[in-house]
C-alpha cells in the first residue's frame, strides 16, 4: 500500500505556557499525535506549528501532504490569510483535512464550512462516551460500540455546521449534553473529518482509540486519485468574463 | 399569509454600459425581476445595487429583508468585505438567499459554500431545457415537466459546489452539456437557492417560468421561524477561551 | 390557511389488555393524540386502528388524508400486505407520514426505509432529554433548547436507518445512551418524520412539547402541492418493456 | 491487496431468445462483464442466472461474495421472495450491490430504495454522453471528463429514487433528456451503486470505460471492514417486545 503522508499542525501555545498542559504533552499535542501515528503502518508523519515560518505550511509542504491534521485554540486569528488561502486550495484540490477539538473555530474550518461552527461548551472535565454509529466505516476500523474517555471538556449541540455527509459518532456527557463528535464532508476533491475530543488539559491524545481514529481518518481522507482534480474543482477562480468566449473555464 | 420582504440586489453594470443589454433590461435586471415579483401575491419587493452607499445593504435593509436575491458578474471583487460579512451573518441568522446565474462566483456565494463554485461555460446563446426533478417541491409550484429557454449561456459540469441538500432541476444544452441548475442548501438558520439561467444578453428574466421560480424561491427561503436562531447559529464567534469557564457559549 | 387532514393510526392493543396502560391512555394512544391535535389550529383529525375493517385505512380514507400518524408495537405482523402497499403508494404520491416510537419496526416504515430500522433499547423508565438541533425548523416551532421527559424507554444507537435528510433532535439518556430522536426523509413526493419518544407505559403523549412536535410534523409533512406527483413518482411500476416503444413510462 | 469476490447476476433471457441480442452478447451479458472484470487486477469473478437453482444466489454464494452485480429486465417478478430477502440481508450486512440499467425496477433495488424507481424512457438507440462530476471518486478512476456511447436507450428524469448519497455522473441525450446515471447509497453496512447504461440491444458492456466503471464500483462497494456489521445493522428484526427486558436488541 502506498504511504499516506501526514502533516500534523498545532498552534503549540498551551504546552509552552501552562505547566499543567506541558506535563500531559511534554512534546506538544502535535508531538504526541506524531508519535502515535508514526508507529502505525502506512503513515509518514511530519509536524508544523504556528511559530514556524509560514506556520510550517509552505507550498512545498502542502504539495507533499496527503492529509493535514489541525489543532488550534487561542490563536486562530494569528493564522495568516495566505496560509488559510493555501490550505483551502490544497483541500479543494484533494488534500485531506482532519480538524481536532477546538479547531472547530479555526479559520480554515470555518472557511471550508461557510458557517460559524460555534457550539455549546463547559470545561468540566467530565466523562465522555462516544457512540459508534457506523462500525462499517474505515474511520472506525478497530473501534467497538463506544469509546470511553475518563475526562474531557463538554461540547454540546447545536453545533453550527452544514449537515455532514456522514455522521459517524455521537458523544454523550453525564451533565446531560450530546454532540455530533465525528463527522465527514467532501469539499472540491478533498475530504474533511471533524473529531471532537482533545481539550489540552486532558490526556485524550494518549488514548489508543482516539489515536486509532485519527490514524484511520488520515488514511481515509487522503486523496484517492492523486492529481485528479480538474481546474474547475481547484481553488483558482476563472478569469472575469468581460468578453464573449467560446472556451471552457 | 404574512408578506415576504424581498430585496433584489444587482451589480447593475452591463445594463449601463452595453446598449444590447440595456435594450433587454432598460430598468436593469433588478428592475425586471422586481416588476415581476412585485406583481405576485405575498411579496414586498425593494432593490439595491453596487453603486448605492454600502451597496444598498445596510444593517437596516438586511434586518427588513426575508430573502435577498443576488445577481453579479464582472464586479464581484468590488463588493466590500463588510457587506459580505454582514450578508453572511444575516443568512446564518435566518435570511434566505437566492443566487442567480453568474452570482455563482460572487464573494457571498463562495463564502457560504466554502468552495470555488467554478464551472464549465460557453457563451453560445443556445437553447436550454431545464428538467423538473421535484414537482412536489414548493420552489417548482406551477412548473411543468420542463422549462424551455430559447437562448441562454451554456453552464456545464463539473460545478464545484458542496453537494446540495436538494437537486431540483438539471439543465440540458444542445451542445452536449448538463448542469445542476436549481439547487438548495441550508447554512445556519438560512436557506440558499442557486438558479443557473440568466445571462445578461438574453431575456431570461422576462420568461414567466423563470419569474415564477424566483418568486417561489423567495417564499420558500424566507425564515420559517423569525428570530429563532440561537446565538450558536448566528455569525458571532464566542469569546476566546483563554480561561476556564463553566458557562455556555 | 388550508386545513391539514390528519389520520392517527394506532394498533390499540396495549390499552385494551394492560390496565397500567389503560390508566394512562383511557381513550387509547390515538385518542390522546387526537384530542391534542384536534385543539390545534389548522388540523382536522380522524383516527383508525388495527381492528377496523382494512385497519381503517381504505383508499377513501387515504385519499382524504394529508398526513398519517403511525403507532404500532406488538402487532406489526398483523398489518395486511394490501394496506402496507396502499400506504406506501400514498406516501410516494405525496401523503405525509409521522412514525412514532416503536413504529420504527412497523412494516410501512421498514418498507419505505429499505433497512431493518433496528436499534438498542432498554425498558428502564429513565429520564430523557431531547436536544433541539434546528430551532429554525418548522417541526420545532415553539420548542426551546431541549425537551425534558421525566420517564421514557431508552432507545440507543446504532439506529439502522438510511441517513436522514435532516437530523432535528438527538436524545440523551442518563444510562449513557444517545439516539437520533427526530429525523426526516423524502420518498417520492412524500415526507416522512420519525419521532422516538412514546412508550405505552409512560404519559409521553400528554406532554405539551411532544404534542406540539407531532402537530408541527403533521403540518410540515402534508403535501405542499396537492396532486403534483407525476406518474413516475407514484407507486405504479411501468409496464414490462417487452416490445420497442417510443412513449414515456 | 485483498481480492474482491464479485458475483455477476443476470436474468439471461434476451440473449437466449433474441438473435440480435445473442449476436452482441453470445456468452450473455453476465459473460461479457465477467470476461472484462476477470481481466482486471484484484477481482475474482463468478456468475449466476435466474435459471440456476435458487437463481444461483444461495447462502453459500452470498457469503462468499463481496460485491453483487445485477442485470434484469423482463423477469423481475420471477425472482423469488426468499432470494430477494437473502440479498437484502446480505447488503445490509455489508455486501456491495451494483445495479445496472433496467435493474432499476428489480425487486431488490426497489426493496432497498423504498420507492418505485420509475423513470422516463425511449428505445431510440441515440447517442449518450455521461458527464463525470467527481473525478476524485474511486468509482471514476481512469475516466475522463465524459464517457461517450454511440448508441444507448434513453433514460430520463424524474428518476423516482431517494436522493443519492453521491451523484457521480449525469447522462445527456441528443433527444433532449438528462439522467442521474451514476449514483451511490449506503444502506445498513452495505454500499449500493446504480449505473444507467446497458440496454441489451447495444454493445455497452463491451465499452472499456463502462467496464472500468463497473470494475471500480465492485472494488468500491466491497465491504471495507469484513464482519463488522453489528446485529442492529443486519437484516434480523429483534424479538417482539411483549415483556420487559433490560437487554439490547
């Protein structure tokens, strides 16, 4: 099987400024996910962070990325316009995108969804149970009836997203809320996955089921036919039509 | 029945600069549509154009608009950021949006779709037949098996949109192309309709079936429950979460 | 506004054989729902039960029904083939169908879905909270953030249905389960709603929010364009094509 | 890569009774498709026909089938109830199903769709052009902008199907019609593909693009996680709930 080239992007602020977070993720959230995915078959992993030049997401990096994983929280507004544009174009051209937890409010996710992506939340550290609605789906390969997390931030409905193409998991919280916790969309030639768990103060990305879902999602969202996106499915608008033409866009 | 308050927006450039277009639409495309819709039951119609202050789309106008109709072509880039933001917020808060023809590349449509919305095209003036896939749907009330247009610009697939919630019509062109010509989406609390016909050099908006579809679409996309959108479904992002909280977004 | 003609169908067995159920629904589940809907504006209500000739669902009754409500549980297999065929044809021709609770395993619902419609369940009488995902939707007009039921049977995922066109509510149970509790589909010219609460041993159909949702659903699922379904969208298969033809189906 | 085990089912009547059809398909439509798919990497092919005992679709055959291809036309009603039930259960349990051309009115396709699956048609032998809407999709791997068939029966909208999960191709006919020619659905754990071309009097299944699409569809619809379907997603209804229970369905 061909290798899937994964780039894990993290804003990497909490881990450098909050000792409690650093204790959980000494190598950063990106480092923890990279270690887990790097040990899986068929995945080649690199990382990038906000502080890197061009946030580590140059044209060259994106051209060599099959699936991009995104974690951000307090610095969404620091992500440059040019990088948001570039990532959007890459997704529409076929690159996979796996958005984690608070990345629901990232500029790139809101750009691709067209909505606010807001939700109800509570930093309670309560238990979460995620129900598997689609045991037939590759993103849930190896996952049983439900995933149990001992502690997680509560995210609740309504989640202001366009209806997903596929709803794969629903989360349950003891405080009384529910959430569409694992969803997929297609935009242009690219596939997008949103996975809800992963608040920085909980060891969620050390949980083997969460690691497995992220790894599965990276394989699933990778381009299925490389280079297959036609001009009309990429991010380049056609020229203004100020004169008659008989050609294609 | 409550009145539906419609605002028809037009960039209004072709009609002022091209005699051939002015001959077809002496009162502008917006004027032609306004005259047709104004004669229909249950619709209150106003118009706005690019040259108006704030393009005629102030907060006050949008607050008094149930459905906004949009026609633009050569001046998409002249629509101000603030107006695009404001219209997006209004749609997510429940206002209907009916995007016509070359409006597929407008900033507001691409903003709400998250894709390029590009397509294949040819200014051939050929015949178009639009097939009715959903005679049960209110947007197609009063429309038969098909709508025939004697001349129209060809728009062809692939059309780079997210899969529509509903595909209502498919267009057929004698040159050999097909197009998803009438589609709907829900974004936040708002409903969006795209209708393909309407090149400025053809008398499309004088055709009674096209007028009827636009009028139907304005009624259908109008908010069904005024003021019902919760905070989490409108365009306001919640506050940055830099400190623990126990409250809702 | 035109009246919506509602027929409420109930198998009506528990209420006649179990005193505990009869105490809650002395006039039958159909009677309780009919009383509630009959007091709402714009609804004309009649009832029908399994024991009636042709189960009360003759051609004449269906022809005079805009939306059919269905409650069944222990006698799904006693519903005659001819009646299932007739109801399916009516739905495909435009009649609305609102399936309640254990009706998920009714012959008509499984016929229209094409799947088993099975689910996870537990007769625990625990609390249920139903979250409103779509405050903009007519079926949820007048409903707040959530509906609280003091006691209800637990229904849990995975629910073996085709992905709904719209997911309107998700149910939460204290035992740890979640459920897609309010869903819609379109089949042919007809609209179908499934609403999960309503076990016979609980007073669910006396709850004003549940009554309101059922009433809203009856209005929403009613045909929007009477008589608009073409031959090709109704339940009659075309003739076998054993000879060349130039006509339409 | 694991082999995909394909069973090609054909009613096999036209080829035995009509010399014109036999001249095109001397080994039957199933034979032509089997020869094409058998030459492709990763596919193991067998065939079955109506005249075989149990139509060749025994429990053992279905248990050893990853994807079933279906062609039928004049003998849909001769397919036994038990076989329709068995194939439906297999699909809901994860088996892929690729329905060809006039199979749109087969009992199994209508059973899984819940609608009439009727359409508009004309045996004209005219040209067909099928547009590729999703060059990123595995079912269209190796297929260009469009597929051209020199002669084919016209199938036109409205096609009375539930909205497909994915619309992959739209067909164009010179007589003025359009058709949703390549669609996918998920039902239970199974994936279903419908492909429109293939009237028995035209050499459609000898066309390399059509062969390629069928082969791609067989790979794509094959179970992605063998044996992963839980009880609640298979075709077995749970027991009637005449007594309280605390167990799962």
